[in-house]
């Protein structure tokens, strides 16, 4: 079975470390805020100027003025700070983010990422993704392995306009966790019940498959 959005967020949350400053992109990445391990101190940063995001609010906690970069209402944890987007991007461009989690349309074996435009469709703008991939060393991309039409999103070369070049080293899809090295995807983990054969068939770029690929474990 392919991972749910919530399971993808849970798997990404395992990459968090105590004391990390983390930027969560729009979409699946925002769900990571709900799965920070108990007792771990992590400060979540939103590019619109909030450092210290908490989990998504319950109905009685909703504050329409407290939003993330995707305009979803959020909470602020104790010690949070609110500042201008200019200061927020200075933090991003200055390399002060320990981990960035982004969505994408495509990723290729060279570590290129396309995440902001599909030709012929409405384009809202690149947003902060270009700054995030340029200012961060530690990036995880989360996305579905293939499109609704079954076309792979893990390619030999991105076909869509790039957000950043040679900047992605780790990808978590609904089928697998992969790392990018020396012009190839390396299969590290697979979703529970998903076969290696299915992952191979839905990966268009060069894929290296170790002798043993463990299944991800979820409580």
C-alpha cells in the first residue's frame, strides 16, 4: 500500500533532531508539525515570518491572523517569534535553516527539482522555494512517486522549469525513501507492502537497488 500523506509526514519527522530549525513547505510538508517526537525541541519556521509554529489548531484554537506560508491557520508554541518576511528570508538565505522539507512536481538523478510551474496552467509565482533550495544544505522532498496518469516524477532529467539545480539529495515518495548520489536514485526504504518491482517500474531515472531494501515501520 502506498503511504498516506500522514505517514509521509511521520517518516519525515524521523529526520528531525533536537535543536533543529526547520522550514516546512506547502502541502504534505506542513503535516510534519503534527509528528514532532515528544520531548524534542524543534523550531518550525514559516517564510511569511513565523518562527516557532506549533501543530495545526483545533476548532477552538483557530486564529485567522496566525497562518503559515500556505495560508493555513496554525498555532504558535511557547517562545515563538513573529517578524517580517524580509527578516524571514534573511534567515533562509543566510543558511540558518537546519532542515527544509519541500513538495515537488519532479526530481531528477542530478538532484534538480521542479516545483513551481506547469506550462499552460495558472502560475502563482515561485514563492520562497528558490531561496530555500539555494540557502539550505539539508533538504527532503516529499511527493507522490507518479502522477495520476501513472507517469513517473523521478526522472533522468526534469522536463519542467527548474526551481533549483543539483540541490536535492533525499526524496520521500508515497512508495519509497531514496537518496541521490552520483547520478542515480538509491533505494533505501520501501512503503509497507510495496514491492521493489513496483518502485522500479515507476521510476524513470537510473535506480540502484541494494540486495535488501527494508520496509518502513509505523506504529
